[in-house]
C-alpha cells in the first residue's frame, strides 16, 4: 500500500512542484508530478466518484477520502486551512510515503538518509461530520456490520494502515468535551451539543473506554487532547487518574465499576487545542503560563507517560 497526500487546486500543484525541484532536485519533482497524474487518472477511471474537474479547479470542500483498490488517497481541498509551511511539508512527503510507517527513510541530497518518526503518520479522530458516529463507531445494535460497536469496514481499513498513533477527541471539539459524560453505561450517558461542528446532538456512546479499547485493538499509541477551553486542572487530573491510576482513589474505583480493572495505556497528551482560536483565543504569553500550570498536574497523576 502507498499513502499519497495531495493538495489542490492546480496552482498549488505547480507551486509545490517548483519547491520540490528547488529543494530536492528534478528527479523528486518528476516523481511528485507522476504521483499527481496517477491519482488524477485513478479518479477519472472510477465512475462512482463523479467528475473530477470541479475538484481540480478548486471546489471548496473540507476534504474527501477515497479507497481505490489498495491505495488510500486523502485529497485536501480547503485552501483556508493550509499555511505555507504545512503545504510544503505535505508536498515533500507526498513523494516519499510508503507502506511501512514504522520506519520510512527519505534521501534529500543523494548522500544522507533521514528517518521519519512514525508519529508523523498519526491519525486524528474528531467528532466532526461522520468521523466518529457512523464512521468509527456505529454501536453494537447497528444494522451496519460492526465489532462490538466499531464499524467493521472502517476498523479493517485502519488496521491495514497500521497507524502508529491516534488522537482524540479533537480538535476544537475537545475544548467542550467533559470526560465524565462519556463513561459508565451508554444508555445513561447525557447527550452533548456539538457546538463547533454543526450543532449536532451526540449521545456520548463513544467515550474514554471506547477510544482506548480501539487503540488497543488497532495496536496503536493513544494521544489524548485535554480540554483547556472549558475544563480545569481538576478535570484533567481526575481524567488522567481514571485512565492510568492504580491506587484506591474515587476515579480508579469508578473505572473498575465501569468494567475496566487494569489501567489503560496513555502515550501522549496535548494541553489544549488551537489555543489562539477555538481553544480560548489566548495570547501566547497567557497560554504559556496555563500550559505550565496544567503540565504540572498532568505529571502528578499520569502513571505511564
């Protein structure tokens, strides 16, 4: 399998091609253009996808991901969300990604090789559109094929990708997510209004246990995004104790009551998300101080990171 990340529209392809030529040489530029042409051909030959011309001319949609045979092609089309640095990095990676994300090497000057950390291929699972509900999670009683509530076709695709790390619950969504609403019997969990993405109502059936169980089954590392916008250091500390704790605390007792005797494995945490915007419209100096405060208590309560 080969993973291709491509940015559109046409002028972006030309821009990134020039950049690759300047930084990595003609051979790399040729490889990039060949991948672009191959993807365009695959899209045009697949009748289920419809016309490709509107996408090539820069139609504004957030993204779409399609599976063609054994190729996963993620095409990002919304120019508003790409900064120059991200665009150039994406374009450079597009010519070099391969199936084994655990150890990928890229030669930049014909002499030296650099190992790309596996985490750069990590996946991001946010409560946005159908990414979680109807995507990763459909529930045990769904008519859609599933394994204990995890949608079978999506799970198998993620398993085949061998993703190294999975981030949850956001994104902007994380800044209004309160972990206690997503634990305990699913039928008793309160509903949540997703104020960032469409004001949809969610039933919280995908929560802490469901996320960490998914990571275990996929064999990937877990990355938790902490609620800095509407949360507190106490919320974070108690959540981390719930996830990783081993002592006889109220949070550990609650986790065991909810069916999980041993701690979950938590590999990474992020203190807030997009703190300059949806994460609280913070100034850099303010965020730096808040980060120091939160990280202090994160270390106190997190036993395995």
